[in-house]
C-alpha cells in the first residue's frame, strides 16, 4: 500500500509546491473537462448509495466490537509511525478509485497524532465551523464557511465555499453538509459528515456569479462523505479522517493524464487537512494557556 507522510518539524514548503503544481494541472484539466459536460446519472447515484451502505455497516461494528476502532490498529507499524510524528495517508484497502457506472468513487484515509492535548481540545476546533476559513486558510481553497444549525453536541449543519484560482482558470464549489457524532466511551468518538448539496459556481466573485444546478457541471465532485475518528491517549489524541468522493468518470482520451493527477490531489489534500487540523488545535491550546490567569504566590 502506498503511503505519504510528513514529520512534525519537516518544512512543508516542498509539499506545498507540489500541491500547487497539482492544482495547476487539475484546474487546467478541469477546463478541458468542460468540453465533456457531465450530469449525475441514477445508476451512478445508486452505486454510490450501495457503497455507502457497506461503509456504514462497518461503522456499526465499532459499537459491537470496540476493540477494532482505528485504521492505525490494523498494522502496528502505522501506529508506531504516527506516534513518532508522521502523518500517514493511503488509499483505502490499497485502491484509490472504484469504478461505478458513469462515475468514480475516490476513497482515502489518513491519520495524525496531536500531541499533549485532550479530546475536548480537538473537538473545540472541529466544531468551530464559522472559523474553518481561518483554520484552513493555508490550504488556499477554503474561501468561506459558516455554521447553519446545531442540535446539542451531536448534530451540525454547515456550509463551505471552495475556490481555487490557478492562472486564468478558477474552480469554485459551494456545498452544504450535515455531521453527526457518536460516542463510544470517554476516550473515543467518531463523526460522520455527508454532503446535502454541492453546486459548482460560475464567474465566482463577479457581477454575473451564479450557482449551477446540483449534479451538473464538470462533475469533479458530486457527493462527499467522511468519517472522522478520535482517540484520547496519554500521548495526545490520535485522529483519523476517511474521505469518500463521488465524481464523474474520466473520458478515455484524458484518463492517462487525469488519473495520476487526481490521485495525487486526493493524497495531498488529505495530508494538508490533517496537518492544518493539528496546527489549529495546538495553536488554540497555546493561546488558551497564554490567556489563562497565572497564580500569584
């Protein structure tokens, strides 16, 4: 299984340059895909729903067999590497893409250790949807975010706007999600987020800005589903993010060049998300310690 990793103190600049190059290629190719308009087909959506059903049956096993919770625990080497400071990202079961009728399912997983923090420290950032645009600003993609609805501490509905400008081409999407969280015990919990609406934006930021109807456009993201898992330990909190995306199929004429770029973008995006989450949690904890009143003897 191929894996990508990054040390705690390793300079992120080379990875960022690679990520920017990938975006240049992808957005440029996206303009080419515009010549191949796509619309989500019923059989594609059915295949997606069937795949999610298999995934959700695995989630139920966490309650029935809580000993198998983290992807890290399937191989001791994974936990050892993450515990030593690496961020691991890999295609799920070694397969980055599943082919379905008229579409593709991209399935990746990644893990990180956030050292010296508690579960509550991590959740404070994860639930801070209004400030995702700040927490993930360095991604260069999250343009806006806001919380729409919250029910106690287990249900959230939020909206995000993704914008990436590369040279003369801009890719932009507005999406609404819902997230539900489940508690296994005091040290472990997981969340499931799914897209409720994804719409591509034309002429973003201009006077003629408009949202395309759902399930139309270039089709590089029709549905999104993610599973986030957290386990508090004496070393800190281990976090995992499993991301599933339904997209259009790649035209045969472009497959040889588009497929490697899409796989690279999937890996780099997940790696960057985990790194920025870790940085946001540690920054918030440092700020809280700085703001705390000191005791005077």
